[in-house]
């Protein structure tokens, strides 16, 4: 962790404490012996911190070792688990032949549910709050091999697979009490949602399954040169995004670009979509009992990627990046935020977020007063006629108003090379921020594989 970032975190904590005590009419003398708890400030050298979740008494972060394009479809991830008051960390890594894809906390028991993927299969793992394994089971879905497919079936590589051929990173999990919601894309490219019951005695069981989108052809895109994909844009079209609210409503978002999902959705659900729709997101709401309720179209009009989803009251916030214009200096990408009201299929707001040259948003969290906090990267450029992204990129932490308009950036010290803020989570009235610096651009490691690295961090800061 760079000294400047750690110092900044401690100074912010000190200022927050002083302001709070003053507002409450309290005072603390220098000789009283009162010592505020030190803010969380943890480094993960050599690996990026890509997803962070807090729960009662601790936090869990998923780290990832960056991999070259040739191996990026097989993620190399680990869980680091820290309990409050403990200096030791628990950990979990997938066994040989499997990749850790996602995890969920917020079970009342403080257990965690973890999703693993092989080249064709899905495995569910239940961990206790320290990271010790309680149960694991290979997930089976006998219906997946015959799910509907709209389009040329010659593109199907393996109908028996629960994982698409292009990437293992196509499953997401969230907690619903002690149960879990699971969404994945199968080998037939169908997007399917499940509610998984769980008990200590019986393990996992599928309570229901629901097709979110039928299988359709999905196009690929590659680079003519380059070693790394800094924002995961080359396989974004395969990913699924999911969040669950306090009532157990499930929201699932999938990208439109590079897929034939518009035609597939129209035919399978008999819900005609505009055939000219080429970019954006389809957001589907599913009731706790598995009934598919609505699908809302978010049309970004231009090439875009989705990276974040979050329930906010009765609305869903989506975020990512969009290529607003093609300009010679490569600064034509902006972050975007869309606020959707699924019950009415209404896009209440869609805004681009421009702070400095290129922007991408990886996470979005609600603040008091209807505002939002977003985290991502800014200050990068991208080849205007290609996919190469610069090594130079600054951390983006910003406050948006209730309509997604940029109010101001929140200062956050940059480390060397490529910087990303990847995940935001509440922590004791403050925020934990996960991300990395010292990361590569597209071409950083072309001639030196040692440059394909990043240094992750988890930092506590006051809520803006």
C-alpha cells in the first residue's frame, strides 16, 4: 500500500472523528486515553481486489491474479476473510481444475455461499464465517441441455455445459436469508435464474428455475495485438449481473451488444423489441417465488458495457461505460448510470458521467439524500479504432445526484500506473473501498510478462 494513500486514509478518519464529536457536543482530552479504532487499510500485493462485501463482524474480499488474454477465460481468484478484532485472515481458493467465480455474504448465520466453475460445470460451496468449508456439491440442471435457443444452433459448442465456451466468468450468486439466488449463462448461451434452498442438514436444493433469456448466438471480439484487457470489455457480452433486494426480488441484467438477444427475447417471450436496438441492457425482474415479472430495455444508443447493478429502494441502478463519441485522442468513453423502475418498465434516468478523458464505472452505492457514490477509473484513453487501453488511468470516486448527474469527484490518492476502484461497501457508518493500482494497460506486458501485475487495496474512508 503506498504510504501516501495510507496517510490520507488516517487523516480522513481523524477529520471525520473531530467533526462527529463537535456536532454531538462532545470533547476528548489528549490525556484521556481514548484511542479511535484504526481505519481498515489492507494491501494485497501482486493481486487485484475486485469484489468486497461486509457482514456482521467482518469483511470478505475476492482477489484476482491478472492473466494474459490467452488465459483470461479461466479466472485465478481467492477469498480473503477478515473478522473484526482479529489480525489473522481466513482464506479460500478453488481446487485444481476449478475457478472461483463469485461469492455471497449476508446470510443470517454469517455463512458464505461460493460459486465455482470448471470448463463445463458449476459447483456450490458453503463456508462458515472463518472460511472453513461446511458443504460442497456439484450443481445439476437436467433442463439446461434442452433450453430454448433462437438462432443458428451451429454456434452451440456443448449443450450439456453449464458454462459458456468463451468464459467461466458467467455466474453470479446473492443471499436470500439462508437461501441463495444463482444466475448463470449455460453452454447454450441461455441465462437462467435459480433459487437454492439451504439447510445445514440437507445442503443445497433447487426450489425453482426460471429462464431469464433464451439461448442466442453471441459474437466475439479480439485484439490484433496486446496482452491484457484492463476493463474486461472483450467478454462483457457473456457476463450476467444480478442483485437481490430485502424482499427477495431478483434483478438480472445482461448486455445487448454483440448478441442476438433482441430477436431471441422477442420470439421466446412474445414481447417484441425494436429490431434496431443494438446496444444497452435488458433488465429482468423476478419475484421471490420465481415468477418472471418484467423486462426493461435500457438503450445506451452507442457501444457500451455493463459492470454494476444495485437495488436502491424499488429501483435498480445500473452502471458501466459507453463510447459516447469516436475522437482522435481516444478519450471518447464515458461512464454511465441508468436508474430503472422495474415494476413500471421505466428508465427514470440515464446519464453519462464525464470527469477526465475516459471513464468506466465498476460499482455504484446509494448515499443519503438520494445521491449515489460511484467507483471506477478515469483519465484513460483508448485506441479510437480499436480496443487498446492506456496504462495511465486514475482512480474514480465520485458523488452523483439522484438523477445520476456528476456533483463532484471525491479525492482519492492514485498509485503508479493503472488504477481502478472496483467495489464499495458500507462499514460501521463509513465505507470500505476495494481496488488496485500498479496495474497494466493493454500493451504493458507485451514484451515483459512481469508487468502483468497489480497491487490491491482495501481502505476505510468516511462516507461522503
